[in-house]
C-alpha cells in the first residue's frame, strides 16, 4: 500500500490492477476505483493522466489525481447532464 496524495491510497494487485481508495476532499465520503497498474505508474512518471489511463473514467481519473470523487465534483460544479 502507498499514498498517491494525502487522502488517497493505492494498492497494486498481481492481476495488473491497482485499487485506489480514500475519502473525497469535498464530501468526506469513502470512494474507491480501480486503474491499470502500468498506466498509474506511467502517470506517476509524468504522463498526462488522460493519456496514461484512457480506459479509466474521467470521474475516477479526477479522484486519482485530486482526491475529488464524482459526487464531490457534482457538488462543486453541478451535474453536467
């Protein structure tokens, strides 16, 4: 287990996936998502997250990057739908 940043933890699994979890900075609710380990490492080396993790949803990428969950994003900026 390791930290991506203050409130977000990550744990690599043997199947090539990484569990990412923590508390949303905005809602303080627990949130969890999964990302390919190789892409996550690529992002940590400096590749833009959209390029490193294209198969991960935008909401999950935001949580990985900033600690803001999709619900937190909606609370801040409103639901785009």
